[in-house]
């Protein structure tokens, strides 16, 4: 499966955890997953913002990043190469940010389910015939 930042952050923030989100986490821990090159940057950015807003305790962002790094999520090495072509076209087609389109492009290219909580990305993935989790 492909995981995006929204579902990853939900694993890390207790108030966002649901049984479905935790089931995706268990599947990733068991089977692994993939993400585009943007994923670790986006996740680190959001966790840093959450700490600055005091939504998570000081220092927790580093521990949460360390925990995520242990999941064995593989980073795609073609994301940047496709940013100005396939990814850009998907962003335009579905009115997504290019950031979100990177997850969609990877899921389409690898024909894998997409784990996301982002409503626009869910709609685009379904329009492309992909399975969406949770």
C-alpha cells in the first residue's frame, strides 16, 4: 500500500486514531508500505508544527519520527522525476495540490491501495479506480 502524510499523522496523534487508522498501521507494520519522496518531509513538517502549537508535548515530534522510521516504509526513488509530467497532470486533472498528486501518482503507477484521510485525494483515487484505505 501507499501511505500519505494524513494517515501517518493520525497514527502519531492519539486524538486522530480510529480503529480503521490503527488497522492500517498494523498492516504497514506487518507488510510494509511505500511512500513518495515527499512523505518524510511532509510528516516531519506537520509534527514540527503540532509541537510548536502545543498539540503534542515538546520533544514528542522526535520520538514520533523515530517510531515512524522503524516501520520500514520504503521511499520511491522516481517521485521527483515524475513531478513535472505525470504528477503535474494528475494534480490538474483532479484539482489536487502537487503534493497530494505525488501519492496518487505512486499508487497508480504501482497499482497499490492508497491509505489517506484526505477527502480530495480519496475522491481522486476512487476516480482513478484505486482502492482507498482505511
